[in-house]
C-alpha cells in the first residue's frame, strides 16, 4: 500500500504525521455541518412550510406574504457564499462572539443553509397530491394537523433526500469557511494541499471528503427508501 | 313533513379563470336531501356537479346561499365549528386520496385522532369495527400501495365512516374502478345506507351507477338543476323527463327494474 502511494508521489509518512490534525479537521467540519444543518431544519423547515402554505392555491394563500418571503429567500440565495461569509462578519461576531473558528463559520453556513433548505421543503410539499390535503380538510383537520399529519408524512422521503443533498453541498461550502479560519477538512486541503503544494495531504483530505460524501448519500438513500411506502 | 337532512338554498359559486374570465360553476341551486336518501347528481363533465357536491361540506365556499346540514348552517360557522361539523359529513373521492405513507389502520384512525378526546383503545376498537364493515380487517397493517383500487376505496369508505357521520358524500367514487369492482362497491354503499342509515349523496357521470343505487337524482346542466326526480317509483316512470340525461336514466332504471323482476322470477 505504502509502495503504491509512493509511486504516486504520495508520502505515507507525511500523512501519518498529519493524522492528529486531520482528526481535528474532521471534528471541525462535523461541527460546522451539524450546526448549519440543524439551523436549516429548525428554521428553514418551518420557513419552507410557510412558503408552501401561502403560495397561490394553497390553504393559507397570501400574495403579499408569498412575495416578501420569496424575495427574501431568493436574495439570500443570490449571494456567492464567500461574499456572504465576509458580509456577515459583524453579525457573526454578535452571535458567536468571534469571527474566527468553526463556531463562527457555522453562522454564515446556517444563514445560507436556511433559505436553501426552505426552498427544497417547499418543492417537496408541492409533490403531495392535492386530493390528500383536501381529504384531510374534509375530515375537519386544522392547518397545523395537515402540516404534521399529512404534508410531512407524505413528503418525508423526499425531505430526507433534500437534507442529504444539503449536507453534501454544505460539506464543500464548509471548505470555503477556511477563509475566515473556520478550519475543517476543506480548509486543510486548501492550506496544505493548495498553498503549500503538499500533494499527499491534498490527496488524503480529498479521500476523506469522498468517503464522507459517499457515506452521506448512501445513508440518505437507505433511509429515504425505507420510509417510502408509496 | 320532516326537515330535510341537507338543505341547499340559492347557492352560487363563480370561479375566476386564469385568463381573467368568469365561470359560473353553480347557479342559484336549491336542493333538499332527506334523511336516508341515496341522492344522485348526474351531468356532463364541466356541468358543475362536483363543485355542487363540494358545497355540501364547504370544501368550496359558495359566493351566495346557505348550506344546512343536520340543522347547522355551515357558511355561518367559525373555522373551529366548521371542522367539528365536518365530522358529521364523510367524503370519498375518485382518486381515493389515502395517505400513502400510513397503514390502512392509521388512515382510518386519522379522523378520530385529529378530533381527539378518545383513548387509543377506543380508537383501535372503532377502526377495527369500520374495517370489518368494509371487509378489510385483515389488511389493517398493509399500506395503500399494496391494495387494489377497490380495496383502496373501501379503506376510504371506512375512513369516512370512522367518525360516525350522518352523511357520506361520494365524488365519482367508482370512476377509477372496473365494472365488477364498481358493482361490489355500490353494494357496500347500499349496505351502509340500509344498515347504518347514512344518507348518501353521490356524483357520477355513469348512468348505470346512479340507476343502480339512487332513490332520487338531480340532473345538473350548466351549473343549475335541470330536473329532479325519484327512481324506482312507479309514478316516476310515467312522468315525462325534461332532459336527455333524465330520459336515459329513467329508461336505464326501467330496464334495470325489469331485469331485476326477471331475475327474481327465475329465482322463484
């Protein structure tokens, strides 16, 4: 194995020496993702539900609300992530107390993840057949009951896949967070692999990212399939 | 004369079309359905019969007019009271509209759970009772995707009956089913009407369906009732029908009755 790697110009020893730092980096990446995805689910999820409910032809149809919310979501999503990262520094300081480190980087990540996930939730809820919602109305269900017992139940497997897509996109977004000293695997790849031409570290970090992406997608697919009874 | 179970008074409903035009789906319709009736609404597609049916539980709110079901005038109710009133009005649909990600049991339990106030054991007992009624007790743990069309519609009937409604609204209930399944389903509906005394209002474009189970029908043309008459009553046969659909339906019904008499005679 080490021979194979060395023929590729990769030093096994250099990677071993980096292992502790890689461990830390993986931890930092997971921290950023954990916070970003939690914010996406807890804030972006309800926002997506509201986006769906106030849209034309839905039960809480409200043109002004739909316009304002849609405009807000689109605007935040228009920012290139790196610009958002810098623009949000004062806000990040306020929330995280610092603008450096994985916790600070989690703030702009969450900010970007919330409208992203909200749109995906809205899209998935639109796939729920109208008739099913109508049947629930006919049985006397309230709006909240329709959300909890109809929309989320019927759209659940699509929502899991949406979260999977989000997790994978934000794994690469988190690399950009290295710019503000966010840390994480992507940051490692940029600092060692790109700036210092340490190809072995680059290869190792990319390998770790590939494994994480594959595992995330595999798990997401498995769960989505298991809970889909349609 | 007793007060009818359902009374529609001067109901109108106009839709604004995407191109800005207006479409009068229901025009000044007044209609009574008596307790125990199986009342049919027939008409060509686009005649407004489904919209009319959806006024009965306010899935569609009329622009004008009053809808009274079991003594409650629905258009004047608050949201909360309307939800409560809807427990008394079950509904089934052409496309069944079951929750695909819920078991048959959970589908039938849905109306009981959303209104609360019942213990899980009470709900389970009621769900099983309703599933037995439509002969699907063994399918309680199945998901709708594992059932045939006829079975799905039976689950929908069990779900609609779970809260013990006085009225069952049926919107093209057999249009997605084959002839044989249709016959079996109509027998189930008739049985529910006879045994439980549930009043049924059924919309269909199939003459055979209405001729088979209705005791009264209204022919809907251009959003209004063109005529209304009783089936299976000797006097009804003689009265001249005003509409083509009405004549066809009466002829169909007469043939049916005749065939029925022959069958019974053969049986003896």
